[in-house]
C-alpha cells in the first residue's frame, strides 16, 4: 500500500473518530494491525468499528463500492464473529459515513451505495440507526 493510500485510510479513521466523539466520551483509535480501527462506547456498550474509506466512486459507475474484507496482506481476508460490530463506510469527497452493522452482512465481500444516497447521507442518523439495529437483537 502506498503512503498516499495509507494516508487516505488514516484520514477516514480520524474523521470517523471525530464524528463518534460528538456522541461518545470514549473513542479510541486502535494501532495498525488490530482487527478493528476504532473502539467507542454508547449507552454503556462498547462497539468495535472497522473503517473503510474511498476517495472516489467506482470507475465508470455512479456508485461507491466498499471492499468489506480485511487488507490484502493478511492470510484470512474475512473477519471472524466478534472481531468487529460495525462498519463505517466513509466517502472522502462528501465527508459522509454510512454505518453498517456487521450482523446484517452475510457472506458479502463488498457493499455498494448509490452516489445520491452517499451524498445525501446524514452520518449521525446513520450511526444511531445502526446502534438501534444492534440493540434490538
């Protein structure tokens, strides 16, 4: 991974942490190589968050395609149960994040969000909808 690519990924993690810090007193960015990127607490529950960052739409299409697998330098590309609770899918040009509960994803390597939906997304509402969804299980 190039330094520029790594920098974009780090930007996504810090931006996500800044959004989470508006609603949580406990937000920690974890060291590189951890299963999750961020741990945060809401309503006395700790959540492990994996941030996926994109700097542009999928080439030739009007959507954002996020790879939900682990990095290409790991043997095991999928996350095991309990390693993460929620994905934060961050579109850098719009500064919007779609929060996606992991338990709602089954055997999927990627997730597609239409450009208009990503552009109009309210990151805070998306977070609370994801947390509400996880709390109802």
